[in-house]
C-alpha cells in the first residue's frame, strides 16, 4: 500500500505540453520554417482531396439503390472513417508548428485522439470488408446473409473500438506518471502504448493477408477446374485480374502504413535513439494518403459507382444552368433482379467467374477485395 502511494505521488499533472516536448528533446518551432510550410501544405492538400473523394462515395451509396446491400454499407462506413480522418488530420495541421506550444494538455490529447480514432476506424473497416469478401466467395452466395441489423451492429462495434483506442492514451496510458516512458513522436504518450498500437495494426495486416490469400487460392482452384470447359485465355485473365486487385489492396496498405508503423515501433523500442522525429510527420502524411487510396480501390473500380459519380456531377453542373430540370435519385437504374453488386470489381470479371465457376450451382458474385 505504501509503495502504491509512493508511485502515485510521483505523478505531477501540473506540467504543460512544452515541458514534455523539452523532456524528450522534440523541438517546438518558435518561427515558421520551410519544413513546417511544406508539411502543412501537403497535409491540407491531402485532407481536402480525402474529404471530397470520400464524401462522393457516401453520397453515391446513399442515392443509388443498387448499393443498398451489406458490402456497400461497409464501404460507406469506411468512406465515413476516411472522411473523418481527413478532418482530424486537417485539425492536426492547424495546431502544429509554433501553434503547438499554445495548446493545453486537454487540447493536445483531443488532437491526438481524433487521429487515433479515425485511423483505427479506417483499418478496422478494411478488415471488415476483407472478412465479408471471404464469407461471400467461400460460401458461393449470390447475396450476403448479413442482415441490416448485423451490419449496423458491426459498424457500431467498429466505432466503439476506435473511440476506446483513441481515448486510452488520454485516460490512463500516458507517461505523465513515468517520464522515462515518454514517446519522442507523441511526447505525452507512453512508448508501450505506441508499441501496442503498432503491433495491433501489423496483426490486422497479417490477418488481411491470410484472408485475401485464401480467397485468391480458392478462386484460382475453381477457375482452374472450370477452365477445362472454357478457354485457357479467360481462365488466366480472371486470375490475373483478381491478383491485381489483391496486390492493390495489400500494396496500398503496406506503402501507406508501414513507414508509420515502423516509426512507432522504433520510437517505442529505442526512444530518443530512434531519431523518429526527423521523419514522423511525413510518415503521418503517407498514412493519411491511405484514406484517399481506399475510395479509389474499393469504389472507382466499380462501373456502377463511376456512373453514379457522373450522374451526381452532371446534376451539380446543371443546377446553375437549368434549375427547373432536376433529376431525381429514382432515375438511377434500380438493381437488377438477377445479379447483385456485392463488390467494387469490374462487372466483366464478375460475369467471367459466374460463367466459369457455377455450371451446376447458383450463380455467385466474385467480389472485389
């Protein structure tokens, strides 16, 4: 009991943000430098594009009844997470550089929590989409068995976990009671928390690799079997198209996230010796780019999504020129009764797999990963 009381007495909550930055040797700019302008300029540009791209995805999914299915609800939620990431990162850019010293600890924790929540939600949605793709393909379903209630529950769980992960550092997993555990990248965060967060995201990546690898092997086996009755050219093209989509998903995740995760691991393990401050801001910009790549991979590769985007843009362009002629969302073609769009993959790929794999079974959709 005495030991616990002694440990608690070492906590000093009177220190301000500048104290922690000076403690870990992270310099707060007194005047604006060229590096600050470059980082903020790149960051705000990426944020603007991220918000617009993901907002377009959300509007398209809500307006087109073809997209009112579980997979598109998950894609819409991922777009919402990425949009939130763009807003959170813009807030970070507007509270960095010389402005950092004017932040209170509560403002600093909120700034970090917004980033943690949005990025965790984005990664969690990537994993949810991968699991849904796996379930649909392996069970050879035309429609996902996931009900709207389950989809809503899954979305709520994703945001609940993300919010918890964002609040953990500010509530109890920080270094205010253990200054030797302070991170050099995020001076008020515990280095052990950064290790935990980085390892958790790396684990998510390996799960995604395992899921997509099983999907690829399964589809390749099925197309190899059915290719005995079809042309070898179509068989190879189907496998190549699926491989491209998988490599795009995993490649984007690796390129955007790996530098930041490695930086966090080095900072957590080595502390000041990692010299992570030299490049941590640029790693964060690259990680934010994943929120821009996601709508391109998961949405813009879908023909129907592109048509919906064109329809929305045409409506916006015509509104000023011809206000009396307004197009209603019902004018978008309703979903066809035979085939449901379950994934953002080119429909030519879907038809190829429908023809090749299901000679005896009910047709199923090969979703985009």
